[in-house]
C-alpha cells in the first residue's frame, strides 16, 4: 500500500475529527492544530516516537488493513467487489493469496503478487 496515501488518509480523518469537535463545541473554543500536538495517555505521560507523538501504554492493533486493486494492465483477473480487506497481522501471505484466488475464481493462486 502506498505510504503517502495512508498518511494523507490519516490527516483527512484527523481533520474530520477536529471539524466534528468544533461543531459540538458550538465554536466557543478553537480545536488544537494537528501538527506538533503531544497526546496524553490515561496516566498523563507523553512520548515522541520516530513518526511523531505517540500515546504511552497504547497497545498496537493486531489487525492490518489492505486496499487490494487489480493492476491496470491485468486482463485475466476480475476486480474485487470490495477492495478493502482487514486481516490479522499473523495471517501468512499465501493464505491471503489463496483467499483472493477463491474470490476471483483464479488458479493457481500463487501467481498473485501482493
């Protein structure tokens, strides 16, 4: 998945959250900007990681989200009805390829490039 796309999507989600917060506050207070904000954990401690501020004590998700699209020049395989997949991070790639092969009625599934 394209990292720039993921970052852009995160910024969009954060902007939506700020906009909703402004609407519920009735415009009395301004929401904090997203850049340079340190988030507080339930214990009150903050930390700054290599990708920016992080929440101390927050567990990492065990799920991975994929956007799976057919290559534009591919003609033998149909498109998926739903391009968005969410799986466990422990799922091996060959199982994901097997799932795609079943969904798209394509054999051998080992030909998929993920």
